[in-house]
C-alpha cells in the first residue's frame, strides 16, 4: 500500500513538472528587476521589434522587466530615466539618444544607488568607458560608420555621380544619435554630390505619417533630386506613402534608409525603396537584458556588440522578408 501511494505521488509530481516546467527548475535570472526603454511609441515599427527581443529575453531568462515608451522624445527619455531610478530596479536599459552630457550625471546617480545601467541603439562612449567594469555596455550599430556604409551603398546601387542632388532627412541635432545622419552627409559630400539636409521634427519623430507634406514639398521644390536617405526606421517604413503622395513611381527617386519592417520589405520588393541598413533591433532588445542579468548576478563587465552590418536590397530581401513580417528582423 505504501509503495502504491509512493508511486502515485511520484507520478503526480512528474505530471506537475511536465505541465509547469518552472515548478521543477527556476529560470536562471529570476528575481532580477529591470526597466527597459524600447525607445519609440507602442506599436512603432522599430520600437516594437526592440520590445519583442526584450520580451523574449525576459521569458527565456526569468527576470522581471518593466517597459517604458518614449515616442523617441529625448526630454521624455530623461524624465522617465529619473523616474526609473527612483523606483530602484536592479538595472535600467536605456536608449542613448539624449547623449552623454544629459545622461552622465544621472547614470552617476544610478550607479551610486547600486543600479546597473546599459545602453542600446545609441552609444554613450565616455559613460561606457567609466562604468564598463560595472556592467555598462552597448548593443547597436556603430552610428557614424553605419551612415557612411549606407550612403556609399546607395550611391553605388543607384549609379549616382558627382553633381547629383541628394537629401538626408535625419537627426543631426541629437548629440550622439545624430552621428549616423552626419555619416550619411559626409559620405555623400565626399562623393561630390549636392547635399540638402532636413532635420526630423519632434512631431514627425513620433509619428512618421506627419512627414508626408515635408517630403512632397521638398520633392516639388527640388525635382532634380536623385537620392533621399531617411535616417529613421519609421520614416523608412513610410517611404512608399511618401513617394505615392509626391506622385512618384518606383525608382523615380532612389530611397535609402535604416531598419527593416514589413512595410519596408514590401517597398523594397515593389521598388519604392532601394536599400536599407538592417541594425537588427531584435538583438537590441534581447542582448541588453541578458547583459545586465550577467552583470547583476556574476559581476561581468559590459558587452559592446555591433549589430549594424547588413545592407538589404532586392538581392537578399526574400530571405529576411518573412522575418520582418514576424517582427524579428
């Protein structure tokens, strides 16, 4: 009888473990609390991919993550960071867009309170140097180099020559984030092109559709423009809308930009967009979560990981398009 009861008990325990795997074994980083900044608005094409990567890390690793959405507004990011520090999580993963001057004293305060901080998407080099041994790292593209890479790739693919007109629609006003736009402008000028630059407004930064009149107005005044680079994932994903609104067909203006999305993949296939640099934002969600967990539990130093190495055009879009549809690439 006792043996039968023991057997029944073991079978019941096995069934519980199969039904609830976490009952049998704790996940590796349970108990660690993290505040994570996806950067943009909820549902935004780039920020959503970052969020999905972070969410996957949370589920895989067992940590608890609170997500803070900022509409790509640098003032909001700073205010939200202060609020996050006041809540005293174990770690905060920030978008570095406000730059080192704005963030430096706040990161000092966070580390003084025992909060690990790291950055994704936009690097903060001097802060990283100061706190690398305490877990401050970076996951994202090398900004200036990525801008140069995209501009050179677009020039080559579009067959452009010195004297041709190009426009860069970017974020040079942002201290560090603007390095990518600057890389685009510098590479175009080095190639001898006429370069116009337009700063993305805060309103368009938050809602790309508001950029339609800016695009159509520029094209109307500059009918000789051969290349437009959109230095913003949401603007890049709106390229077909911009072109149609300006009454331009596929290839009438060569469009280059940053970041994949389902809409951008479709625009590449249709010919409205020529080339994009994929900075793999899913990794910018997953890897910062992993990194701060490693730093919190084991004291590992910050990791510096370059995710921006791939140019996507018609030659390779078929492989990555299904992943873009799933919001992984």
